[in-house]
C-alpha cells in the first residue's frame, strides 16, 4: 500500500512525499559479539503530567520501560539516566533514582549468564542533586562533589547496572586544575566495586562543562584524562568520549591500555569509528542508536557474520539522519529522539519532561521526518503519516494524507 502526504518546504510551499517501506532490518537470533554497544535511551512523560520547565519530572513508566524492552529486543545494551534521558535538562535526581531501579529490574528479567545485567544496562552517576550555584571552589566544594558522586554511584551499584561516571557541572565549577580531577576521580575509582565507564562530554552537549579535566585546551585535557586511565586501568571498563572529533577519538583510542574500550559518543562520525581503521575500532554508547536501533542492530549482525562492507553501508545510510538530529544547538538532540519515537508509536504523545519538546522548530522536525523515511526508519509508515499530519495541522500547516493512512 502506497502512503503519501503533503509536507511543507522551508519556504512554506507544500509538496507530496511518498513514504518508503521500512528497511530490511532483522532482530538477532543470538548475542551480538562484534562490538559492545549501548543505546542511550530517553524517557516519556505522563501525557497529563505537569512536565513544564522547572517542575519535577512526571514519567510515564509503562511507555518508558516498554521502549527499553524494544531496544533490548534488537540486541543492544541500554545506557540509561544519561544526558539523552535529560539529566540536567528536566530529569531530577528523585526521578533518576526511580529510572535506574526500574530499568535494572526490567534488565534482571531477561539477563542470562551470557548477557548479564551489566551487559544490558549501564547507568549514569553524576552530581546533579547539587546546584552548582551552591558550591564554591576549594576543599568544601570538592568534598560536596565527592559526596554527591558517592551517593549516585551507590544507587547504580545497588541496582546491578554498570556505572557510568558522568561529567559534573559542579566539579567543573569548583576544580582548580587537573590535580583536583585526578584526585577526586582517583578516589572514586579506588572505591567502585566493578570497572566503570568514564564519560567526557563536550561543551556542544553541555556548555557548563567548559574546561573539563582542568583545561580548555583539548590536548592538555586529554593528557590528564589519559593519566587518570593509565593509573586506574583495572577499574576502567571503557571511556565514552563525546567531543564530535573523529581524529581526536582515533588517537585516544590507540593510546588506551589493553582491555579499556573506547565507546564512541560521536553521533556524527560513528560509522567510520565503529568500522575501525584496521588496527582498532570503537565500541559505542550513542544517543543516535536509540533512533536507529533496527539499522544499527542489523549492521552489527553483518559485522558478526564477517561482512564489514555491508555493515558499514548500513551505518552510512543513517548518517544524514544523525547529523540532522544532532545539529547545533546539539544539546537539543533529545527532541529529535523523542519525536521519532513518537512517530514510531513508542510513546502516546509528542511531549518531553521540562517542556523540551519545544527545543526544535517545525522545519527541523519536518526534515527529520524526511530523513527517517529515506533511511527506512519509519517503522510503521501508516502510523507515522497519520501522526505527522495531525502534528502539522495542529501547528497551523495544512497536511493531507493522500492515501493509505487512517486516524
């Protein structure tokens, strides 16, 4: 059945778009082994919740957990309670604790000796129960940051999930230089029960993290990061680097101690980084994987089958969608992730906690729809057409489903 609808161009003119069939995606019949990957998942708000800016998050747990089960069905792990779940942009610490524990309980239901809870789920531990405005540089501020990290790490460890030590806005404010980062992170790494993932988030994702690792010079910051990893390699499962700089990642990846993974956080250049350079490849911990899980899973299965060219072609076919969702201002990428989840039927309404669904304009979302269609990632084209038409009509743009779809 052919499904078409009218969509606006940026100049306001309407043109018809015929929807493609969903891509030839297939779910794995066994474990994916070629790469270790986590898709960073978002959260769904209650449709009638008070999810306005500044209000405590009211989460639709049924939809939120169902989306995690969907991702697991594609053979990928989940990175939860991360920036994709709106840490620091609407998801408060009380709701975060519930998210960690509920997701871990779901993971425990499907865990096996071959695919443990830690394989299925990694969760962010940060310091966002602190208001950076309330902490000052110096020993007292550093002690407050350390205590906040300890509290959150304890919650993740108790859940059974792998710990991701997230970058801290409060630490960026109170640290005097590299030595403060090395001392504080060194203390945490000496205390954790199992190896963790270290997360380096660039300013394109969070401007409040400027100067992380003690310097705004990337080379100097990298040297501090490498020193920390080398000193505590036994407690570092891997590092997630989100600087959107493929060249930097390739050099860092080659320098890591044996056994420490590089989980790419580069939502622009992930196809070539996952594919590798012949000597090394990146594993992945990516927000874009929540949007492209069917394609990503199929690509990983091609790597498992010894068909790297086919795998790379699939990943490349999703690149334009990733570039668009993560375009500047990059920290609003979460809006695109939620919009595509709504189009595909994974949440009842296009809303986000903190009112963040207003983070992208109409033209951006229309282009996202077009690119998802091109990539074969509208998983239920009839539903997507119906929802897109209703969304545009409500926004004041005439949109007609020409054939095929129904309300």
